[in-house]
C-alpha cells in the first residue's frame, strides 16, 4: 500500500482552520495583522506535523480519524 495519498487528520484540521481564517478576512471580521499572525502559527504547526511523519506515524491508524 502506498503512503503518498495518506494525509493525517491533524493536517486536514489545520488546513480547514486556514480556510476559516481566509473567510473571516474576506468578510472583514479580522484584520490583516491578526490574520497574518494566525496563519503563521498554523503554517508552523503544519510543518511540525509533516516533520513527525515517519513509517510508524504513517501506519498508525489513529492519525487518520474522521473529523466530525
């Protein structure tokens, strides 16, 4: 089984948060400073999650829970 298409739910959750921030910025609920601060924090979290991925992490099914 190939591991290329596996994306941990934590990364999907962070990407969903980024989409929410983009929506809030577009609707002018948050200003540019807050948007940039939050986006930078979330991008750092994504990079951290990607660095954690090794064969053991990829094969652990608990990392792929449904987001509901």
